[in-house]
């Protein structure tokens, strides 16, 4: 093999690795988002159930980011409280609960694919 052939092979291998890293990262993001959403629903204060039922996930950036939370207009007031109502956090604790799993999965991903 010539140096040029080696360079072409390296380029192809990097392209495959990039695709695989992206694909596996998307799986990690989707799983973590689903776990956070489920925990948020379990943690949510329930009066009528509207806020709990409004918790959903939006995946964006090609599957590499997620936004999880309630669409109920008063969700932030429940989470953070007001001067007349104590906070009843439900999404923050859900994210905190699953953050270690997420960082471990990303570390495993980078170790598996980049070494």
C-alpha cells in the first residue's frame, strides 16, 4: 500500500467512526431523556394530573440534544416556587438522578469508539 492508499483508508475509517459515535450518542440521549421524563412524571405534584401529563421530551440537533419538561404554563412555578408557594421540585431531581448514568454512558462511548 502506498501512503496515499493509507490516507484514504484512514479517512474512510474516521468517517465510519464518526457515524458510529453519532449513532450511539443519539441512543444515549434518547434513553436518558426517556428516563428523566419518566422520573419527572413520578416526582410531579399532582392535583388534577394536567402538569404531570404535560411532561414530554423534544429531541433536536439530529438526536444529540433533548428538552424535557412540562408544557403546563405553571410548571416553573411548581418547580421553583413563588413568594407565596414553596418549591416542589420534580424535573431538577429527575435530571440529577439520571446525570451519573448519562456521563457514564458517554464515557463508555468515547472509550469504546475512540481508543
